C-alpha cells in the first residue's frame, strides 16, 4: 500500500494535467485520474516492466481520457436526439469555454482559442501533440505510450501542427505566415 501511495503522489499531477489537456474539463479529468489509479491498483501485478512506470501510467491516462471523450461524444449524440434545441433555439449541450489553470490571466483568451483548436484534432493527433507540446515528453517515450513507432509519432505531431495552423488562421487571419 505504501508503494501505491508513492506512485499516486509522484504521478497524480502529471496524470491530471495530461487528462485535463485532452478533455478540457476539470471534473472529467479528476474522474479520469481516479479511474487511472484504480486501474493501476487492480493491474499492478500484471505490470511486466517492458516500459517505465511513467510510460505505463501515461498510456493508461491517455486511454482513459480518450475513452471519456468517446463517451462524451456518444452522450452528445443521444442528447441531440432527445432534445434537439432548447427553448432559446440554441443547440443543447454547448461545450463550455475551457480555461487551463496553468495559463496566465493575460494569455487566457489565446489559450482558450488554442484549446478549442486542439479539441478539434483527431484523437491520435491530439494525444501525440499534448504529450509532446504540453507534457514535453520525448518522441521515443510518446511512441512507447501510444504503442506506435517514433516515425508515426513524428508524423502525428506534424499533422497536428499543420491542422492547428489551418484552424488558427481563422482566428488570426492577419498573422504573417512563417516559411
């Protein structure tokens, strides 16, 4: 039990930050972290040591976060059919604006725009981008977490950046393009 407490103390913040960056919802991120550590507790005896503990925990966090995203999308589709529009003729279940707690106040608006764009990325690009740019993990570790090659990680990150550039051009049309 002491070892589990040590794992929790060492990795709960990283797990939370990763889940928060993917889900962009504090309560869902907290729920995912709980699920991650329940999973760790249940399956610790099955950990073979083929990768580092941090890689294993990131993998569980990414998988649980993506599961939560899929659940959210199914829930939105169901709500769409149950209640297509509210009384004000607005779509039901508008996603809330997301403010990452680690962003300085003067950068909140830009961060909100960036996180909306990140949220539109395909799941695999979003995972690779968050692990690379937010968590600042090396591509080798990202490859281990995502169970893909380093070349595939590099490609996902490049596609994510390209898609983000296109997405952000809408918000910053006068920004000079870099070559």
